[in-house]
């Protein structure tokens, strides 16, 4: 099994850091601190981070083809101006679920924005997964979800991978790129309890899946064809939330983490919890797909 090390590039002390994505043109990292209701933009040339403060919890944010941002928040899907931080509401597909908030997401290969939810009291089956298309029409893709988390698509656009964290597994669906439809769900990876819970996810150019391990102090690499764990990054923080590829050749893995729920004693042992990290893994990933709308 391959092993890699990491470095902390931003000691952010985020309460709940999540959803990193690489912005190629500005060589910066987009990420969120969910419970602090803010979007981070980390300039990798200067290691300076700028926050955009929102008025509600933000689960995920992605760039768009219109040079602004699209965020999934407690108040639904909103556009965010990069400079002013001003928001414009699009739609709130979770308006009938007042105890839910959005959690994780990303754009599929055709630029649809997929984002899923979680209930504040962690009620099993109370959450959903949605997709917003370029015409800003929203469709519920899955219901009965508990903690909607990692998403990834295969290079040939035939497969969608999804994590519902409490199930401790990765599921695969047949995916139709033209329609965005998913079907034929099957479990391909079972995550052992002793290594943590699967959280955010990305895919590399060899078709391997990278999972942030909540409670597992690691990012793990898996072969979706065999269900085998084939690599691991040991992390100096327990609650690892997500990861994405970036850098000049897309061979750097950027990793977010959280401090929420950790005791003072635990934080003393992991002072970098809530930081943003980077690992050079020697295998390339894919650019972030912007929202097409």
C-alpha cells in the first residue's frame, strides 16, 4: 500500500472546513467553513486566505462559467459575487425540510451542480441529493439519505460514485451524461469501522477514489473495481472532511479538516485540526468543473 505525507498550508482552525476545489486561473483554493457561514479563497502564491462571510451555513461552493460562485446554503442555492460577497437567491429545494442544511457537492462533467443535505439532528434518512442544471432547474436525485457527502464521476462519464457517510460505504450508479440520470445502485467499497467514516471524495486519472476519513486521521485511496484500499495519507488531524486535486500538474491533493466536537484535550494533541493541507501524491486528478449556468 502506498503512503504519503502532507503539510499544513493554512492553519485556519476552521470549525468545519469542507468542499475544496482548485481555481486554475488564479492558482487558488476555494473552500468553506460550514458552521462559520463563510467561503475561503486561499491564494497559493502568497498563502493568504480571504473569507467571504455569508448569513447562513454554507455546505459547498463552486466556481461558475459567469465568473462568480454558486453556493449551497441553509437558505438554498445562491450565487455569490466574488468581490462584494453579495448573494442572489436561485432556489431552495430544501424549503420543506427546515431542520436540514446542505453539506457537500460539486459539478458533474456537464456542469450540473450536485449538492446533498444533512439534518441538524442527524435523523437517518431525512436528507436528499439534488442537481441544478444550467437553466437553474433543480431535480431531486436521491431521497432517504442520512449524510450526503462525497461525489465523483468516472472519466468516461458512465459512472457516478456517492457516499452517504453513516452507511460506511461507496456506492456506484450508472450515469447518463446527457440527461444526468442515475440508476442501478450498487455498493463497491465497504469501509471498516476502525479506519473512520468516509466523508468527501475525489477521483484521479487512474480511476482510483480518494476519501477523506472523518475520525480516521487520514485520506485513503481505493480501487473501485476491487474495493481494496491501495494508499493512505496520514494526517495530523482526526476529522478529515474532503479533498481535491490541484496545482500546476494536478498532482497535489488539497485536504480540508474540522475542529467541531473535539474536546480541549483532543485539540491540544492536534493543534492543526481545522487546517488546510497539501500532499504531493504523484498521480494526477482532474480540473474542477464550473457550474454551467
